[in-house]
C-alpha cells in the first residue's frame, strides 16, 4: 500500500511540474509575462444613446440574482410578499443595530453608515434583495 501511495505522489508531482501555467514565455510581450494573456487594448467609452420617452425611465433599482435568490423566491412563495418583507425589514433592522454596536465597541462609530451601505451592497450581490 505504501508503495502505491508513493507511486501516486510521484506521478502527481511529475504532472504538476510539467504544467507551466505561470511560467514566463516569449509570448508575453516586453516584460516576459505569462501564458495567461490579458488584453491591453485601450477602451474608448461609447456614447450612451438617450431617449426622451418615459418608457426608458427606470424608477427603482433592479436587484441582482445571487446565490441566495432561490431561497428568497421560495420564501416569497411560502410566506407571501407581505410576510417576507416584514421579516426582511426586521432582519435589516437587527443587522444595522449590530453594525452600530460593533462600531461603537471598536471606537469607529463614524464608519457606521459606510458599513451599513456596504452590507446592503453585499446583500444585493448575494441575492437577498430580489
């Protein structure tokens, strides 16, 4: 058994040593670079087409679909929209309160609003706000 494990480790080491994903090559340009080519093309901002119609006006923000979005949709079906919003509001309130208590404990109460905004952004990315 030990001989088999040793043989497997040697094979893995040989395979890993032959892979040169981050090794310098002649393809990288001036500084050598690596095999992972990154486009260095300058990007030109395209003018945004604007219309005067009211249909293009978006009043609210569109929440992102994240990893927790299916659970939120399931809760919306199971609990209903009103009950879900009530629970969501209570959770946001408690979270904001804990952020405030942490900032006060850490002596950084001036960062409270920034941290609450960051929590909202992270909640949107994770899919809690769908």
